[in-house]
């Protein structure tokens, strides 16, 4: 197995060895396919106990073979399409729409003053909040993740797992963080988060790292999961979704690994549970929610990881990262259906059909609800009120 295969594992390697049974396990993380290879669960009728309604909806264009996630800043939502379209919506009304002049593969990052996207060629493009171009720079390979903009810097993660820090004012490079990675890793759109003057990122091999924003030095490193198995495929244990910070804790999940929580300041291990997840996690006041790699949604006690409930009626439907809000948990699936689950027991409370093209991007919190972006570029802001 050559290291050169790692960056294109999902697209190229997965196709070349699709007959391998191990690849069937990996298939749920392949957001680039139009439908799962394993037959997904059929949706059965539900009796709604809540109302999931539209705050507003619009569109930007297809994401192509990428996962493009909208950025939310206050009442503003910034969304992008693979063809270079970049748009801002305030309360659902389009404020501006531009073409970045290049295809977009990573985005969107924004902080209210700066809007940043990136390209398959590794170019990073920055605009002001009116859509005016400000600066551009370059990283070492394609960018699949949304850049992060905060604390006067822009963080960009390239496909070769380097993290670049640029000055938000002029795009000058401040530092680059890189570490050794396994010979084989998943091609994913996992990015970086910023909290407490530090950047936090998960890596292939199951590692979670805290990085100082001022100089790019590692503050601590923690193990979310340990690779195990007889083959390189079985030993894949990548963190393929963003960690979540809540209070003084940070939690993360790894594919073919574990869900784990750590002390935010020190990286000390608090608890962990064996569970494979590529889609990711969310938290609320007392629970942690995770979508496993078969599409089941779990609620865990945030204090110790104990199981509270499991919703397994969405198996193999390429279920998105969960988002917790107003006493409910929402997820999207490969047919563009949004499912609202009750916080208490995981029972279905409501459903909402978008445009049938699938929801791969992580749902994002907005005022009064949450927003999802579909593969075809539909942008839907939904509420439970």
C-alpha cells in the first residue's frame, strides 16, 4: 500500500478496491458518492410531535465533488458553490453574490469582517463582508475544509494535513504546523476550530492536537483512538470531523475508533467510548450526540460517556453530524431529508424534505434554528419554533 494513495483514498482507492469487504465499512464516509453501496434503511411514516418549518431558503449552486459548509455570523449566512459562486444572506435576503473566479473546494470561513474560501489548487481567497477581494495566497495542496477566521488570523488546512496560519489583515503567512501521518488515511473535509487562543485539530492516527495561535507550537497532544488491526485498512483511525468545545472540555470522535473527551487546558483524558464515527458530534448542557459510521445517532452522558439512547432507524443513510437545539437533535441524510429527534429518547419528532440532493455539509446553528446546505446548493434555514 503506497503512501501516495492516501490523499485520494475515498475517490480513487475506494473505487479501485470496491470489491473489498472492508471498503463497505468505509463507504458511509464517502460523501462523494450519490448513494450508499449498502442498501439504506427505508423511511417509515412518523407521527410528528413537533413542527420543523422554514425560516427561509435560497441557493448558491452545486458543491460538485466537495463538501461546502456555510458560515454563520450573527444573522448573516455565507455560502459557496464549486463553480466559484460566493453569496451572503442576511435573514434570508441575498445581500450580494459574486464569482470568486476559481472553483471552490473549501469553504466558507467568516468572522463578520472577512470571508475566506479555498480552491482545489491550494489557493486561498479572502474577501471583505461586501464581497470585495482583499488578498490571496497559497498552501501546499488542495483544500477540502472550510478555513477558520478568528482572533485576527485565518487558519487553512490543506489536503496533506498541514495547518497554515495567515494574518487576516494581509494574508501573510505566520506559521505552518505539520506532523507525520500514517501511510494510509481517509480523504476528508475535516478542518480546525479556534478556542481559548488556540487551534484544535484532529489528525490521521487518532490524534487530537492543541496548537498555540501565536506561534504554531503544539500545546498538548491527546489520543482519541489507537490504530488496531492486521491490515492498513483496519488500522485507519482518523479524526475526520471537527472537535467540539464546551466549557472546559473538548470532545472528538474517530473513524474506527472512539468518542473521547479531554480537559481543554491540559489535554488530560476524561472519558472515552469505543464507537466509530466519521460524521461527528455535538453537545448540549448535559449530553453528547454522535452519528456513528452506520448512520445510528447516539446520545451519551457528557459526564461519563454512558449511553442514554440510540436511534437506529437511519442506518446507512449517510447521516450528517448532529446539531442540538431547543430540546431536539437534528440530522440530515443522503436524500436531503432533515430528521428531528427528541432529546429525551431519540424518537422522531419531525421531518423536513429539502431538495432531495443530499446533505453532506455539517448543519450550522443560526438565530432561532439551524441551516443546512445540500449537494445541489440549496440553503435552508429551519426552526422548531
